[in-house]
C-alpha cells in the first residue's frame, strides 16, 4: 500500500479480510490529493468514484487485487482496503 510523505497512522487493523487505517498526518486535503493522483495517474489503479465535496465524502478505486475506499469527514481520513 502506498502512503503520502509524512504519513502517521493510528487505528491500524490488518487482517485477511482487509486493512483499515486512520491518517493522523498529513492533513486530509493532502491525503485526498495524493490518492486522487494515484488513482488516476497509474495503469495499476482504476478510480471508480470521487464523491468528496468540501472535505467530506469518499474516493473509491481498485487494483487487480484490492478494493480501496478513502473516507473523509472534514478532519479525519480513513483508508479501507479489501480483497477483490
């Protein structure tokens, strides 16, 4: 899994059924831009939806192996990965 520079995580769970992390750093806007670029700038990632308005919502993409959901609520960002 790729992370933006300066990433600090909490609430990390990593199990066979998927991974879930909360970003303590960087700020939500930086995390969102990192994953927007990642989901559109690589042949290995396909962006499925981008429903983030005013810092709240979800960005959804997938790889051949995983479904990824970035959830923002304005101040908190979580990333969930689950096998396809």
